[in-house]
């Protein structure tokens, strides 16, 4: 069976990420209208683009060009870079949905657009996981942190994260394909195979479970463990209550998982659509919404930095960039504050130990 003669119906439920394909008949014209869920999805993607480009650009400008580099600023800088790369590609998907899921940009942009979406998801969650581990190690294991928490090692870890995000997202570059129907209507979809349904299902399952475990479950469990131990260990310490960074990271992590959880849930549920055609109607409405809700996360972090700013509570005339800069300044300084607190605690412990040894010697 050739691609040109393949029945497009068999590919309908194969693309569970971003590019949801309607029921196409070979003689059916492109959709002349959009459903309510598709309209809402377009609005969410438009908001993500309009707010995400300037918001993330401001964060990159502040963290990358205005301040000296620190471990904390490098993590947030790379998180903003990942989000900015993604939102710059959103107009392609917005056009795709607005044209009734007709893809006019060719095969390579179909591959690139899908890859960038996955790349952003993995890079964002990996950087959030790294930030959580960095907080835990820095506050709970200060000696280890003092020895190994350096700009050089942080740059090395960021390189590893970018590589992992690229590797896990790269199957999109292989499987993504375009299919032109007899009515010159082109769809962008996952071409797992042309006619072997068992192989299609196997590849679909493997990709979805790898994404779920690597891009959601493992990072979620890691962050829960880190912050649970952190709260248990230092809940009565000034490190926790005074650190703007701690609460900023908590809010950013929570926003990521709130935005991405619906998509992850429906990704797993959609695997059953291969055997249950009844679920297709549900996915037709739910998937555009979950995807739009997930992608709104890419513009959310700069807005959260503004809402978390102390200046926002007292001055409404301050510009957006000034509010972002103020919160990021507090975030970058909180690591130093935490280090000073821990050094003070260690000094007190060493002093007590010295006094104890002197007392024993005098006896």
C-alpha cells in the first residue's frame, strides 16, 4: 500500500501530540468551520505566543546580559530559552488549526515543529528537576554543594539536559510525515507504518510510555521527594522561610504539572483508541484543549515572576520588565542568603564542638 493510496482514517488517532487530525474522507473538502474546542485551543495558543515571546525574551535579556552568571541564574536562563524556542514555532500550529488541519508548510517543517514541541516539554521538565535537585543539595548537603556546585559543573549539566531533551524528542524527526489526500488536503501526522497495525500500535505505545515516564512521572517523583525532604529537614529554619527562590521554584514547578497533567493523562488514554472507536469523539474534543492548556505553560513563568514580586503588591505603575527583574534579583540573591545561613549554622556547630573538646581537655 503506498502513502498516496493509504486510507487517512487509519492515521487519525496516531498523533496524540499537538496535531490532532479530524475524520477525513477522500472527497471531503477542508473544514470550513472550527469547533468550539478548536477555537479555544487557538485562543490558548495565541495567548501563549503573544505573551511568551516578549516574556521569555525579557527573562533571557535580564539573566543572560544584565547580570553576572550564577548557578541559579543559569538554570532559569536555560528554562526561558527552552520556552522561547517553542513559542517562536507556535504560528505554524496556529495556522494548521485555523486552516482546518491542513498543513501547507511541507514535510520538514512538519517534523521540526513536532520535534520542537517535544524538545520544549522535556527540556523544561528536566531543568525544573535540576533546579529542585540543586535546591536540595545546596541546602541539605552544603559541604557537597560547596565542592561541586560551580558554574563549570552547571554548564556541563545544562549541556547534558539539552542533549537528553534532543535525544528523547528526536523520534519526531523520524516518524513525522505529511500525507496529501486526493483533494490536495495535507495532514501532518505520525507515520509509524503504512499498513502494519500491530507495528503502529507497538511504536505508538513505546513512544507514549517513554514520554510519560521520562517527561512526567520520574521528574514528578524526583521533585516530590526533594521538596518533601527539604521541608522536613529545614521547616523551622530561616533558609526556608526567607528564601524567595524556594517559593518561586515551588510555584513554577506546580504550574508546569498543572498545565501538563491533563495532556499526559489523555496521552495514556488515547492508546486505547486503537481498539475502541467510541473514544475518538472524546479525544476529538479533549486533545486540542489539553494541548492548548499544556502549551500555555510556555508563557506562564515570566507572568509568575511578576505576580511573585513584592513590588507588584505595592506599585501598579512599575513596568512588566522591572517586576520580572525584581523577582529574578530576589531569586538570584536567595541562594547567597541561604549559603550565609548555612555557613553561620556550621560555624556555630564547629564552635560548640571546639568548646566541648576544650572542656574535656581541661577536665
